[in-house]
């Protein structure tokens, strides 16, 4: 092609038609703890371990904006949670095994992003299972849904100090309440059935991450 043919009448070089561009979010791939997640319109493949056995859960996600705008069907969400539990739990598991499997699933499929809409735990759990991202509220609500559907007594708990908000769970396997927090932390603690003394020691050494009003909750072991 002659150079002159590559110019417009105004003498400005013409540009080739742009291909449709995906947003940065649509192109973003997350690799976290052995999990490869392709978010917002790409397939998500999550690999995690249950009792030493590798399991895989795959899902093709619609665009994130579409998912966020959809009203949440509670029955459909419960059915989705039940399908996940059927994949990660077995009949011979103890209560402790189940709690650990749920912890592994949540931490292995949800990526921390500092955003969520507080006050609607069903929507937050939906975001965790379908968008695979969110803040501590999403992690706590996703855990709440799976624990509840697995028949494990649990309740929400929230930080009470002015230094920021944080949400996690309490779990009771028949021997009283213990702390359960699937939200990732830079020190990578595995907060599964921690006693209150354990969590308060961790909190005091990490900027009071889990300070809470003890009078608002049942006694924790």
C-alpha cells in the first residue's frame, strides 16, 4: 500500500479499527493459593484439598456487572450452596472436617477486594459464590451460607472498635462457640475454631483486628 493511501484527506494517518476491548476487570486473572480464577465473564476453575484429596469446581461466570444487577433468588442460592457442599463434603466427615472443608472452599475461591454492600448478607453470599470476590463481609456471609446449609450452628460477629470494621463467624460443633474467620490476612493465620484467648492474642499483636464487644455475644471458649 502506498503511504498516501494510509492517510485521510486531512493528512492524518488513519487507524485500524479497534477490536472490542475487555475492561481491565474482565481481563484480570487471579492466582491465589493454588486457585486460578478468571473473573467477570471468564471461566473460573478452583482447586482445593478436602482431606488430602484434590477437588475441582468449574463455573462459567456471566459478566460481573450483570451479576451485580440481578436480584438474588434465595432458593436458587441455597441450591447452589448445596451443590458446592455435595462436592466438598462426604458422609464420613466429622464436624471439624466439614468446617475445615468449608474454610478451604471459601479461602480458595474468593479473592479479597475491599468492597461490598453491607446489610444484605444474602447478596454478599451470592457475590462470594458467583463473583468470587469481596471484603470481609463477603467472606463471612459466604461462610455463613455454607455453614448453615451444612447444618453447622453459626452466628455473625463484628469488630466494635473505631479503628475499622471487620466481620467473621462463630461456630458451635456441640462443645461451645469458637471463632471462624475465612478472610485472608497478611500473616496467613488459619482461624478455624480458635478460642477467644487465641483470637484476642492475635488481635492485640496485629492492630486490634478482632476487638469486639463481648457483652453482645455468647461466651466463646
